[in-house]
C-alpha cells in the first residue's frame, strides 16, 4: 500500500542490512561496499544501478550513508523522494536500525498472534531462510511473536510517539482508508487513494503464499478459532497469553493471561538462545572470506521491454 504512494518507495524485503553491517565498520570503503552490493541477490532483483549508488556516496561515508544511497537510488529510479523498508526479519535487529537511522519512523503492525501463527505455519517451505529457531509449531511461533512484539514496544518507549506508530492489522483490514490516513498523518504524507488500488496488480511471481494480494483488504482471511485446533491454541496461549491479553485480544483460556509457566519460560529461553546463536553465526560468516565465496558477483536480469 505505501509503495503505491507517489512520493514513497518501499521495495520487497531486503534482508541485507545485517550482513553489510557486519562487513563494513567505520569509514566506508566505497569500492568494497559496491562490490558487496553486486553480490546480493536482492540488489540484482531491484535492478539497482550501482554506478549511481557509488556516485551518491560522500567522501567520508559510513555504513549508514551507504545504505541511504542504496535506498535513495532505488526511490529516485522510480521517481520518488522518500523510501522505506518492510523486512519482517529486522524485528530482531531494532537496535541496529536505531543506530544506523536515528531519524527513522517506525510503523508497527500488530496482528492477533494466533492468526499470524496460522498464516506463518501455512507458508510453503523455502520462502524464507530457516534458521536454528525457525518456528515449526504454534508454540514455536508464539515464542517469536511474543519476543518481537515486546522488542517493538520497547523501541516505542525509547523513541517516543513522534517516531513510532502502532497499527492493528485488524483495523487496517476493517477500514483500510482510515488506517492509511493515520499512517500518512504520522509520516507526513498526503493520503492518496492509489494506495488502495493494488489488488490484482501485484506481481506474485515467486510469491505463492501471498495470493490474498489479488483482492482488496478483507477482514477475517485468517481466524484462529476456525484455523487452529484446541491444542495449538492452548500451546500458543501458554507462552504468549499475557502478551495477547495486554494487547486486548480475548483468550480461549483467560487463566493464561498470568504469563508463561515453567515450561513456557524454558521454551522462550531456548528460542532466544538459538536466535542469538544464529545471528552470531551469521555475523561471523559475513565477516569472513567465506562470504564472498558464497556470494559471487551477480548480473541483474534484463528489464522486459
């Protein structure tokens, strides 16, 4: 929706910020940075002219300048002035984003975690990188959902209402224009009806799990009451019931609003430990010579004419 705004470019998920942050510290080596960009599949998919990125880098550039040049070039190639990112994985890297973009605005979409679990667990294998803590059950997803929602709300306390807006998915689906008008006011954009005209116009090549984009915003696409069996609901609420209740979502078992018990706390600890280990391993790999071996230089696909 936001990418349809004439002043704002929001590309498909990027994924590359943590890798580049691990590889480039201090003053940026522009040639090495652009060489790395030429090895990233997302950059090739974006059809990004790296010569323009190179020219946009100031002489004393740091990583933040390099990343801004990437996104700004992407936006300018599409005739737009502003840019954003919508990569869900970055929920695990909020302190890094704060450090790189101290003036960033954050729009956090919160969805009933049980509906989000139904959607996530129905996603075909291979769509996303499956790390050591990749959720494969309702309980596993509850650990991720609870942790990431708490991280975003912690960010809200640090940056304040001027830079953080919380938006309910259910409100967006029920009244998309009203919700988008609130987002536009928060971000300083004029509301544009074109933002709601995406249905049937999104290229779903390689996105078989996103067929709902073929229709307008529709309430009730997922309903955990029908989509999840009782055991999965109980497993989810045993870990994240208190978080659901704090957000105003009704529980199947109101007793779960007290918070996770011993088993739930152990599952959360295991999830956070495995996630931290996965991130540490990824950063170590990114800093090593192995990274370039695994990422050969790519040629962008020719643009259809």
